[in-house]
């Protein structure tokens, strides 16, 4: 029996397969290294320019404004609401009413239009995240968003990667507190031992965060 000979045109195909076999692992490895080594690849430090120079350091820090005054749906909704112009004008009708920097707020308020804030923490569409599920169980705002009360311009503090989320779901004690204290910045439990306090809260409230894929990928 004569040996079968592949057509000549398949030689190029075999070369392509060889390049894929050799090149694919290198390419995937380079992507993984870039994602780990370069914070920009996972948006750490992302700080978009906003239509109004709102300072969280002033409002949440110096003035002590509770996060829930502006983001008033975090305890009952999957999404953290972005405040409408009316919320801003509750104070600014009488406080700095003519400030030039607040003109976009006044325009939005007068014409009943939304302020075009730019979302800082924006998960991919294939990821489901529920704010209320975390807030009502006592996961502090600063656990994900960092010390917002010290940010003149808000930036993304945490990587928000799947591994980062899973680390917390597997061991949430470091981030648990009494739900009434979720917005407290620089939180320290009575006695100072966060892990011990978090463990007590986890046991008392039967908090067992799921780690199955369908929790976040629906």
C-alpha cells in the first residue's frame, strides 16, 4: 500500500497550526502577566473627569455627609443610585448658589435633566453585582471603594477582578461590621480585632457568601 500524501496546500495549514500551538501559550501568558503587573489593565486608579468637580473629601470627609444621602438606594437595590440634580440643590439652593463650577447642576435642575456623571466602578455586562446584598450584611463601603472620604477626585481603588471578589467570599470576616456602620470610614470594631469581630458577625448572622459561578454570571 502506498503512503498517503497530503496535498501541497496543506503545508501552509500545518505551519499555521504549529504557530498556534507554540504562540498561543506565550500570548495568553503575556496577557496574564500584563493584567497582574499593570494596574491600568484592571482599571486600578481609573479617575474619569466629571462634569462637576465634586469633592468626596469635602462632602463625605470634612462635612461628614453619609454615603446614603446621595446613593440612597444601596440598601434596597442592586445598583447604587447616582444622585439627581435635585439632591445637590437641596443644599446648594442656599449654599454657594452662584458658584461657576455648579452651573451644570443648576442647568440640570432648572430643565429637569440628568447630570452626566461618569461611572467610576463599572463591571462588565456579564457580571451581576448586587449592592444591597452586601450592604445589608455589613460589608463596608470602603471595603470595595477605598477611603472615599479622602478622595478629592474619586478613583477606582480595588481591582474588582473575579479572584478579588472570591477572596472576600471565601473569607469575609475582614470586611464585616454591623450594618449600621457600613458607611463609616476608617472603621475599627470595639476592641480593635477586626477578624474576631467579623467572625462573630458571620456566625451570628449565618453569612456564607456563595462561590458558585451562577452567583455572578447569570
